[in-house]
């Protein structure tokens, strides 16, 4: 099967360097930046707020000794820089905005079908999140066109933003600013596996551990089928009988399912119920089917 690639235009890049860079990130990030990292590795996680909500998610790439790149949504770069600098006290670490110096190429597919990425013009990481697999290639801006030509010569096909979004929605991958923000706990949007409570303290850990031992959250991100609806919708309220139980955040036409699917943030009680769910788009009533939902942790 031919490789395919996508060019995200909404990502930002922050560099953290210095002999204390790993220790600095360790106290802010939900994953273990000290023990689990080796040069060339990447990990996904979140920067929680002190109240345990999602300030930002990030892929952190360890590219060389004492050097980390934070691969984040473009909308959060400025705020995250301020957040990081706020905690940068008496440590040998430096934070720089590298957005615009590198550009991201996402190459979709299994690790086994990846091309040879040996190059000092880019740093490359393979990422697997559930059913979604990709190489995240951050290439020096001046070399981007050369990389794209090489991909196309090798037979790789460029896919649309709609196709890329479809793959992420099908894998129930939340997007910052849409499914999650500073009102959202990571566990509500399926990110509990990216919280490492064994590594020691980090900002927001106490609140997030309390949720873990409590056994569940009150909302959950799910994949929905939209009945006979053939149009993309977003920000629609979801009801169980007459009670509002959540909302549809965004939707896409799913090629594998030949129907419109959507991500919805719903009350857990509605998922446990046998009652039907529906949304309203003007006068149209859209019956909903839960296609994927998380396995609720019970202690």
C-alpha cells in the first residue's frame, strides 16, 4: 500500500535546552521525561493546570542530549511559552519559540512501511495512538520542498485535511481548543494512559490521582454515528429524552463506515443508560448511535 502524507498548518514548535531541561519538564508534564527518554524518542502527554485540567497537550521529541522539542497546537504556543517561563526559576534551561523555522510533514501508516528517514535536516518520530499511526517529520523549512519531492518520487500521495481529520476522529483523538481546554480533565477525553503517577510529582498530579482512585469521571469522549444525517455538524447539544447530556464537538463523513460520524463529549450516566440519544440541528432530529466509548475504570 502506498504511503500517504499530510501537511498540518496549525502546529507550533517550542525548544527547551540546557542541562536542567529534562528535570524542568518533568515537573510540568504528565509523562516521565527523565527515565523513559532516549535520543530520538518521542512521548505524548499533557501539561496540566494546577487544578488538573488540560492546559496543553504535546508530543515531546528528545533530539539530542539536553534538547527537547515540544510539538503543540499553534493556538497555544504563546500561552505555553509564558506558562513555561513562569516556572523557569533557578534552573539551567532555556525556552525558545521555533515555530516557522521547521515545518511538519505527517506521513501516515504503520512503522513497518516507513521510508529511510536518515537526515540531519529533520527530526523524525513514529507515533502510535490507538488505531492512528504516523511519522511526525519536523524538517528545516528551507528543506521542506526537497523532502516533499522525495516523498512524491517514492509514490507517496498527499491527502486532504478532511481525510486526516477523519482518521483522527475515527481513532477518537481529541483536539485542543475543540474537545479539550482548561475546563477539561485529561481522563474525560481518553488521555488517562498518558498520565504517569509513578514518576513523582508534577503540576496537577494530586487532582488527577484523586480522579484515578475515585474510579471515573462524569463525562467521556465517544465516537457517534449520526443516523441518516449526511451533513457535517458541530456544537450540537445531545439529549437523552428531554435532558441535555452533552454535545457533539465536530463531525466528518467516514469513508470506512459510509456515514457521518462525530466526536461527542457526553455524561457517563447517558452511556450507561439504555435510553436513546439524539441531537437537534434546527428542526431536524438526529438519532445517535454510540460506536466507540472508553472502558470506564472502576476501583
